C-alpha cells in the first residue's frame, strides 16, 4: 500500500470510529521489527497506526492478537497500555492511542520500573478479571508442557542449521550454530533429567487455571516511560494464554534491556499467586529458565534467516544487513556464555 492509499484507508477507518479526519496528518514513526508504524494526528488526537506484516508463510494474526489483548486489559481496568481505537482486518491496520514519552535505556532501569512491570502482570491475571479473557487465543508459540518448550528450541536450532554461508559474517554464524547445537544437546539432557529427578512430568500439560494471560515478548524493550515516570507497555502482537514460565523467563532473558536476576525470586513470589499451584509453577519456571535463555540465543540469530532479514528490510528500508548481523551474532555469543547453570 502506497502512502496515498494508506492515508485514504486511515481516513475511512477514523470516520468509522467516529473520529473526525479533518487536517489528517500521517508520518512514519519508529521502525518496527515486523510492521510499519505511523503517527496519525486527527480530530485533535494523537494516534498510532500499525500496518501489520502479512505473508503466506506466517499465519500469525498479529492485528487481532494485539487488539483483543488491549481490549481485555482495558476492560480489566489496566491503564498502563495504549487504548485500542479502531481496526480494519481486511487491510491489516490497527489504530491505537499515541503514548507520549521516551524509550527506556539500559542505564536508566530501576527497581521502580520492575515493580510496575510486576504489577502489570499481576493485574492481567487477577482471579476476578481472568474470566474477561476467556475469548483470548493462545499466545504465539505458546507452550503448555516441558516437551513443548524443548521442542520449540529444537525447531529454532534446526532452522538456524539452514543458514546459508554467503558472506564472512554468515560463515561465522554457521560455525556458531554448531557450538549452539552442541550446548543445547547437553542442556536438554540435563533439564530433562532434573525434571525426572523431581518427579515432574515433562509431558504433563498445564491446566487452564495454571496458564497465564501473557503480554508475550514481555520486557522493557516494549515499553515507553511517560513524562511522569509511569511505564506504559506496548506491542502485543504475540499476546494470549501461555505458560507463566515462558512469560517470566522471557521477561528476564530478553537481551535488549537485561534485568538483574536478584529480582527474579521477588517477581515469582507475587506473579504466580493467581494459581493454587503457585509453588509448582515457580519450580517449573526456575528449571525452564536456561531453556528459555537458549531460545533467546536462537531468536537474536533470526536475522541470518533470509526470510526474516527481508521482513526487517520491509519494516526498515534503511537497514544495513551486514551491520545488523554482526550485532546480532555478538549478542548471541554473549547470551550463550551467560546461560544459567
């Protein structure tokens, strides 16, 4: 869709939502990893429009995952997320409240920010609110058994094993994946043995009462700090029902803004109180943490997959592919060295 076509679509969508489009202004905003993002000014309101990535090889319904999650959050009385305004499924566009503020940097992260994130997750899963989330779908790559978690990482490593050695940095990536595969084999065996030792079944599926409403891709890389210091979380295109071990593990493993692990147990202590089996869930979360950290080693290597880097270029036409790959390879090597034993 060209810019003129986008403006026409947005004007129609705003009108359908009862927002006057007089003086409509549309300009590119921050480059997204998967989507095109625009700031929209109309009817005296500042909004964000997201044009969601769609491809026959990717069956994720990113628009409805995000919009439905935000509708639930708002019904649950949660205001640390943008208000969903309007959507057009036919063209894959969602419009949301624009959040004034700035992205959080590594050096600025504080205990106060982590406490707000904890309260966000707790609020999403309050027992009296969870019935409102019954219509939410499962999160992207949801895992409800230990076998699911192991299979997810196995599949990611298998995909990375197909990376073509086209350039020097690609060749280095291929060599790294060999090391990654060997480390994974040892880790998988150790984690499976530890679950068996503790009489926890790896093929046991979490009950609905033990599953959580998950923001997915949960972390401060997907947050804006408002001028008054409030953390507002954004980007929920993978959200839905999931294993809390995955949500919490992702929160502490995402590499963009690393969290100190001395907050891990405090976070666990309150995040799992929605479940009558909170002690069991906490034990699973601790045991699965290195598996999720290994998954993140794979995630940051996605840019070496041809289809993925092409998607990056669509979202950010100015992207320097080789520079991006070098940064991601260095990050993956660092993450592998620091996987919890």
